[in-house]
C-alpha cells in the first residue's frame, strides 16, 4: 500500500498514521520526526533545519528530497509506505514522483485530512508529544496518567513550534506552499478528501473505509 497522508499542521496526520501503520503493517514515514531526530542528535542537517522549524517555515526542498529518497530506499518500504508531512511543496511532489518511478512503487492514493484553521490552532496548542512519536491532547486525547506516555512511560512535552505565533506562521506556510498540492493531486486523480474534524476513532474508520475500498496491495 503506497499512501500519502496529507493535511495542514494539526490535522491529525501523525495520530492516524501511527494507527494505520499498525493496522496495515507498513512503515510510517514522518519527515517532521526525521528532522526532529536530527535536531536532537545535533547533526549538520538538524542544525540547518532547526533555523527554519523554530520560525514555522518550511525546510528547503533539496534537504527534504534527499531525506525522502534515502528513506524510501530502505528495505521496510518493500511492503509500501505511509508518508506523513511529505510532500509539502510542488517541487517536493515532482521529486517524489521521480523517486517512486525509480523504485517502481507508484503512489496509489493521497488522503487529505480536512480540518478548519481554528480547530487546528486548538489542537496544536493543546498537543503533548512523546519521544516515541505518540501525540496526545490535553482535552481531546489525554494520556491515562497526566504527563506520561501510555505506551512507553516517558515524560510528555510540548513542541517548541506549538506556540501560538509559530502555529500561525506554520498555517501561513501551509496555505501558501502546501495547499496547492490539493489541486496537483486532484488533477492526477489521486486525491481523496477525508473529514478530519470528527473524533480520532471516527476519522480512523473513515480512512480504513476508503483504503479498503481501494483494495490496495
Ligand atoms: P506538523 O505535524 O505539525 O504538521 P511536522 O512534524 O510534520 O509538523 O513538521 C514540523 C516542521 O518540520 C515543519 O514546520 C517544517 O519546518 C519541517 N518539515 C517537516 N516536513 C517538511 C517538508 N516536507 N518540507 C519542509 N519542511 C518540513
Ligand atoms: P499532525 O501530525 O497532522 O500535525 P497530530 O496527529 O499530531 O497532527 O494531532 C495534532 C493534535 O490534535 C494532537 O494533540 C492530537 O492528539 C490531536 N488530535 C488528532 N486527531 C484529533 C481528532 N480527530 N480530534 C481531536 N483532536 C485530535
Ligand atoms: Zn512514548
């Protein structure tokens, strides 16, 4: 199954991708997670990316294209892939198409999680994350024990870029550079819109419903 999970910051891509990856046994590839791991490890790539991430801007295309090319070449992608947070610009989408042709794993569907901006701000400002990749919300998806990850027991924290001014900038970057991909993938008959405003389980059920209809292998 070769899928892109698309949507604005806070739409629920990471939350759904984690569940879908377990359900369909395909790797969840989050460029945000890969960049944050590099920032954490203080790599050259991470130091460069951090300047942009802290401001809520997109990291330059050539950096992301290199990351995704390497990641898709790893053996676990033999069974397919679930991309989360990539592509975010038209040049990234064009590069993806070339990479996927090279490895003979064409994209089958782009799921667009549709959520209104004001809901996104509420979701992102209440988001708490874990190093293991889990994402929680103070109100909508609280952990069993306050401040502690249900899965791995580590302490939860707020991301540096989940502050209101950076959130606003991320939404601006989304509308200017990422939103045009909806038309791009619509023109290629790959786009399916999913109402992302319901609760987490409802959204999951809608996604499964669509993917099972496609009968992807
Ligand atoms: P969110 O889950 O809130 O949408 P991500 O974790 O996907 O955020 O991304 C966090 C930040 O990492 C982005 O604001 C951006 O700076 C950078 N980033 C992640 N993916 C990409 C990408 N495909 N292109 C450019 N920048 C990216
Ligand atoms: P993205 O990866 O698209 O930036 P996340 O999956 O990290 O988004 O979700 C953003 C925030 O919204 C998190 O705090 C998450 O717990 C919460 N969230 C995710 N899906 C829903 C939903 N359907 N309803 C309410 N809150 C949600
Ligand atoms: Zn955890």
